[in-house]
C-alpha cells in the first residue's frame, strides 16, 4: 500500500469522525443552552473552547457572537474547525482513494457534501438547526457503516480505524475538559444543575443510554468522567478508543513505535478516576492527554507517511 494512499485513508477516518462529533456537539450544546438558566454561565464561547479556537471568539463582537460562532463551527469554508470543512475534506479523501474504498462510500460522501453546501448556512443562522445536524450525523454514520461493513479488514481498513479512534479519543477528552471547567467556575450552581450538565456531556458522545444501562442510575460528575475515560466497553470512551487504535497499529507493518506511544497514553490514564479530583485537575489531565494524542499522531506520520 502506497504511503500517500495510507495517509488519505487515515485522514478520511479522522475527518468523518470529526464531522459527526462536531454536528453532535453543536446540537447537544444548543439544547443545553435551552435547558439551563443564564445564572449557570454556560455561553457559546465555551463551545469554541472544545475546538481550541478561543482567539476567534475574542475577535467577535458581543452582539453577533452567537451567530459568528455558529457560522465558524458549521458553515465557514475557511475554518478548519467547521463541519463544512470536515465534510469537504472527507469527501476529497474518499474521492482520491476510490480504488481502496467501496463505491457506495464515495456516493454517500458526495451526497453529504452537497447537502452540507445547501443547508449548513441555514443551520448556522438557527433555521432547522436540529434537523439539519441530525441529518448530517445520520449521513456520517451511514458512511461509517458502509466502510466498516463492506471493507476487507486489511491495511486500508486499519489506517481508517486508526485515524477514527485517535480523533474520537481526542474529541472525548475535549468535551470532558470543557465540562470540568464549569466545576471551577461555580461549584454551587454546578451541584444544583449538575444532572442536566452531565447528561448533556453524555449525549454529546451518544453515551447517555449506555451509561444508565450499564454503569449506574445516577448522572454524577466524576462518575461520568470516569465512564468516559476508563470504560473499556463503550466505543467512545478514551480507554476503548486507545485500545482499538492499538489493535490497528499492531495489525499494520512497522507499527511498534505507534503501539508503544499508545501504550504510554493508556498507562497515563488514572483508573479509576479519584472521586475527590478537582475540576482544575481534570482539565490538566485532559490537556496532557491531548498533547499525548498529538504525539501519537506525529509518530503515525513519521512511521508511515511521506514528508511534505
């Protein structure tokens, strides 16, 4: 398998996962703002922090901040954090890898791209936002289902899955990071409205039902964080993502360095999470994890992909 082709498939996995996560997070955050009173202090700029684009918010005027942020996250073709950008990049990577991927995946990715071009601008302005984002989530899941269900589980599949799981672990850590920031801002209000906040965190990764079904009935902050960090059975938990990425690296040639870097990430996760951990400590842990995942990505690049 050519390294250029491997790189395109790897990034396809990352961009499809990023598009689905972006749509889900914006959708659930919109719902959270409706559910919580203003005194809690949940604002749109907190959402941008998930994507590491705080400077962009500071440049926006206060009156137009919501509209500016939603355009930045959904429709702006120049924003590397936007849903539109992730969908376009996923389509481009599928288009250039059609000899390795099912034809149906290309057809569905192209349809998703056309749908996003037509509808995301409306969603960023608040018109039919929930319905449009739900459609984008469903179409991303459809593409993932085609890829997982019809690709041979050979090298192209393992590069696809490796990218997907690294991206998924990174996004889950960012969601936890922003939620933990609320613990630092106003602990009394978080205690009062904590169930709503942490339910939203779970729904942002489609984990609410699985948490209630297999973990415990109460939705409580540190229990949710421990679930999203250490649950080996939930596919969006960080532990499960890293373990699956490790399996992919093991199946690929010359994957020892990547596997070792993933082992180091697993070893750094506290299991279980200490119940008395403060919000600031959770944020520090997630920040360190994101740095480690960026290091894993760099090892992937150095191992398999050609220099720019």
